[in-house]
C-alpha cells in the first residue's frame, strides 16, 4: 500500500471516529428560574452644576412599551428644529419617574422649546403626550404627565 493512501485512510478513520450522530442531551436547569424583577431606571447621580433637569412621572404607560422623551426647539410652523435632550425608558405599567438633563447654554433665548413624548410597542406607535412648553432653562418638576392613545 502506498504511504499516501495510508495517510488518507488514517485521516478518514480519524474523522469518522470524531464525528457522532448522537446529539448531546440537553440538561434542564437544576433550579427553577428566578422571578423576573422589574428593572427601575438607573439613578443618574447628582446633577452637575453645568446641567439642568426636567423631572416628573409618566402615567398610563403599558408594561414593555418603549417611551421616548425629547426636549426640542420648535419653529413657528410647529416643526422640530433641534434636539436639546432625549431619553428612552421602558414602561412598567406603573407610574414611572423620569429625569431629562440638558445644557442650559444650549437653550435658545426667545425660541419655543417643548417637551414631547411618545410610546411604542413592537415598533408601533401606541401613545403620545401633548406637548409641554418649557419657558425657562431651569431645573423644574413637571409633575405627572399623561399619555393619550395615538390616532
């Protein structure tokens, strides 16, 4: 027998020995899964002196919905022109606290600034918030904000 044929035969035998048709058994977890706890928004820490903050709570947000808040500069036709700050939260089904930090130096004088919000679930818009006008570049609490069904 030729040495090349012997090497090919050995390689084929080695591959056949390593291959296995029998799948490995899947082991069930030894302990039942822990109860999923609701993740609360992360605390942002103390407010730096160069920032200001809008805070409050969001009402009537379904569990699992993705909420987007944005602080926007609006033109005279009601169109967003510039984003000053934004935040994304996940709905819990309970009143949710929010904090939206922004740079007061970016807050334009004599311009219309609004806080806008929307909620979507599975990529579909389900709720929106009526625009809230923000007149001063100061830290302020907006109180509870309610969302309405999107048209």
